[in-house]
């Protein structure tokens, strides 16, 4: 699958994907869908801005703790492919040591942020900037695209999500291929109602006691 897509161009094939899948999954074709997508973007802005406002004390506290842990940068910015194949810096609180190289070690603070998923909260800024959506496919790198086959176009047809069907479908317990299938299934069945269901599942998982339990090596 990877071989026949080595020449994939991340700046254009999303249009071919949308046209090729239009009859089977017209998530961006009809007027009702267009209105829903406009509402989706409006909700992204309203909800992301609200979360940033109400969680500002928590975000500021996390930023200070991350900085004071070893006087390194607050955020990590990872290059990801977004809407129409445009790359952007996907933000996260830094969870590794500031002097980390290839063998990056996770700090004590970083481990807590990862287990609670608080490290992803800065992506609310990406949502406000229009680079991400609250709900969508997993953000992937440009280097990953050739391994996704024709499904790569699905990831460029919409904004990647802070959370999504892949994350709520089992996260690390879901295989790589099944994770892709969940993302594509989300696109084929997308409605605003589905977005609210996924956000509700995400909040439920974050508030559960399992989010803060220490990791157990298998």
C-alpha cells in the first residue's frame, strides 16, 4: 500500500478524495451538510474559547510547573498535516526533559500530564486558529501519509481533532489499522450529534479515576 502512494501530494489530493467518495459519503456536498460544517466551526470557536477562559488557572499553573521543573520551554510543537494538506504546529505541554534528545525521558510532571491528557489542552489554541477541530481524525505527520493508502485523503479533507472516534474507540488498545478505520468511519457517518457523543465520551474518560492511575508495565 505504501509503495503506490510514495508520490502523494499533501496539497491537492483531498479534492480527489472528496469527489471520489461523494456518492457514498457526501459529508461535504449537500447544503444541510455545509450548514452543519459551518455550525461545527462556530461551535469549535465558542467551546474552545470557553474552555481556555474557564481553564486558564489550570493552564497557567501547568505552564508554570512545566517551566520550573527544569526551566525548559512550556510547549512542544509537532508538525502535523491539517485541512487541505497544510502543515501546522500541533501544540502540547512539554512532557520530556528540556535536554532530551532521541532517547527522550518523560518527566514526573510530564507523566501526570500525559496520563490525565492535560498535555493536549494547548491544542485548544490550534482549534481557535482554525488548524484543528474539537472532534476529528487523529493529527498525523506528512511522513505517515504514504502508509495510509487512499485513506490518507480523508485526513486532508477535514481538520484533525483534539479528540475523535479513534481516541474514544479504545485509544492505545486499538490497532493502528483499526484506528484508521475508525477515523474513516467517523467521516462517513459524521453529524454534529456524533461530535457531541464523542465529546461526552472524552469528558467521561477524563473524569474517570483511570486517567490518573499510574501506568503498569506489561
